[in-house]
C-alpha cells in the first residue's frame, strides 16, 4: 500500500501550504483569513462591508485574492512597518 504524504504543520497546527501560496501570489479564502489573522467569517464580513474587495474568480471553483491586495489592506489598516 502506498504511503500518503501529509502536509507538515508548525507548532500551532497550521499547514505550510499557506506560505507556498503566498509565494505564488494568490490566496484562497481560508489561507487569506489565516494570512490576515482573522476567521473566515470575519473575512467575509470584511468583504460585505467593503473593507476588502470581492473575491476574484480564477476558475469555476477557485476564488481568492492576489497577495498584493491583502498587503495593501494591511498597510491601509495598520500602516507601514518601520523596518519596511
């Protein structure tokens, strides 16, 4: 029987797939919520309130945001980091 590869996790249990998707430049809702440090429910509230733009559709079943949009939101909300 072949072994199944399980994604590695860090100390808080999040898988490392988010970091790989950040490098690719597009985050799906679960990863975007993790990236922003909010729940998926809060993420959708942010979209409904206009704080974040609507999801972009890459294919019929894939939606999310470019990392640049999420970074812009972070800068607008919290300001630029002094070390940046």
